[in-house]
C-alpha cells in the first residue's frame, strides 16, 4: 500500500497583529457589555425658545413705550391751541357753501351739516350739549337760557324746525328757503358771538394746557 503524505502548511502572522488583537479585544467586549442607555425623550425643550420670545416682546414694548413717551413729551411742551367757536362755525359755513350740495341733489345732507354747525357752535359758545339733544329737548333748554334773547330763540326755533322737515319729513325746500336757512345760521352766529374781541382772531391758548402744567 502507498501511504499518501499529508503536507501541513504554516502561516506566519506578524507580531503586531497579535499584539493588537490581545490589547483591544477586551476593550471591545467590555463596550458590548455596558448597560443599555435610557430612552431619549422625544419631546422638544421649549425653554430657550420661550425665553427668546419673552425677550423680543419686552424689547418691542420698551421701544414703542419710549417712542410714545417722547411724543407725549413733545405734545405737552407745545401749547394746545383752540379756535373760538364762532371762527370754527364761520369756517365750516364757508366750506359748506363751497361744496354746493343742493346743486348736486344732496339737500338732506346740506341741512344735516348746517344744523350740526349751529349745534356745535351753541355747545362751544353757551356750553349747552346741543349735539346730543333732540330738537324738542334743545328748544326746551333754550327757554331756560338767559344768554339768548327772545329774538334769537325764535330765529333758532324756526331754523331747526326747517332743518327737521327736510331731514325727517322729506320736505323739498325751494332755492329761496335753502338760502334763507343758510343766512339764518350765519346771522345767528354774527349776533351771538362774543362782543369783546380780546380773544385772538386766529387762535387762543387753551386754558386746559395751562391748568395741566400748573397741576401736573
């Protein structure tokens, strides 16, 4: 019989590989045996976002508060100016005439504006809350007033009744009645404005501004 020979091949392993294996192998297995990390909280943390938003809101409030303070300071430094009631009435009457509302078919608007001009004038001139009263209430309050003559009371009564007819009863006044109502309004202002022209013909310093300065 023939005996087959078995050849065994030998491989040479470099010493550096063996050193690396024996040195790092325990470290690798030790890392695999560590405890399991706790689960990560999926909820986001809004703390710093809230802090940022609060800071932005405070910055905006401070900015606009400072601007408002500067503006208020400028207004307080400048005197408040008020026009006398008769000058305001004259200016509004002139503007109403220039608009020429009756020529455009706006007769009701014309009488509404004309009535408001006189009511506002009476409020400023005689300190009667005319704009908030009905015509009946207003005329009743005029009877108690001692600042208006009987002629002026009668003139005002006719004027307001005519305005109410146009505004509420859909009365169509003629051109002569429109002109007469306008002239009556201007005449009432002419005859009831202050006689003493110690008040400036253009502007006056408001007493409220003076009082607010003396009593901060």
